[in-house]
């Protein structure tokens, strides 16, 4: 490489950096391409799903349902799903919440799968509290232009342990905020 002109070296370096950056972006952009999970697409109308839902509650323009079919019973590391809830804002799918049984292997394998699918989390959070309840909480987030996905794990001596995956539409979230003004 000693005989290659400096401008060419800079160009090659720039191509390598841009290529590496695009590989990273492709992973996180997968969130926007999928824009949901399995048969649940964020922004889809309530009418597409209503026949398979059980009503939970309504809070203003937000309505929460539990998915009652058992056709989606495993995702990520083939981990069994405990429950799927869907939150609709003005009858458009705003949030998908997926709950899993708490087992150590589930935590490790699911986080590895998410890292492979979407790259490193864009944000990580850890918290612990010691009062009446011994409580530990981990949160990993992947954020793209249209989607926010959050993998959360908590351990509580009072409430028990949970593993959850939440997928939000940032587009509908912005509409929700806009509607408040």
C-alpha cells in the first residue's frame, strides 16, 4: 500500500467506514421493515385482529386486548410465549406486548437473538432497589425511525420475575402526543 496515493487510501478508508456503518444500520432498520412481529403489524386496524382478541380495558383513546389464539406460541430462541397483549390507539395497533416465562436460559438466548437480529441495543438500563422488595431490573432498547422495541427483565422478591418484549410505533406515539395539544 506504500505506492498507493494518499487520496486513494482516504477513499478506500471512507468506503470501509461507510460499508461498516450500513451493515449496522441494516440491522436496526429491520425493525422498520418488519414494523411489528409475526402477524401483528403496527398501524394495522383493530378490525384486522378483533375476532381473535379479548377486551381488557380502555383508557381514553387507548384500548388494550389480549390475543386469545394459540397459533403464535414461540418466537425468539423458540421460547414459549405466556401472553400477547395489543394496545390500539384510535383503533390502530400502537403497541405489541409479549410476555415469556422467566428462566435463565430464556433471558440469555433471547437477548443474544435480539442482538443478532437488530445489532447492539441503542440504549441499556439497569436498576436495583432494596426495601421491602428486593428488585432488579434490566432494559435493552432498539430504536429505529418508526419503531421502538424494548426487552425487559425484572426480578422481584414480592412480584416474581418477568421477561417481556414491547414493540411500539413511534409514528402513532407522535400522533398521540400531537392529539394532546
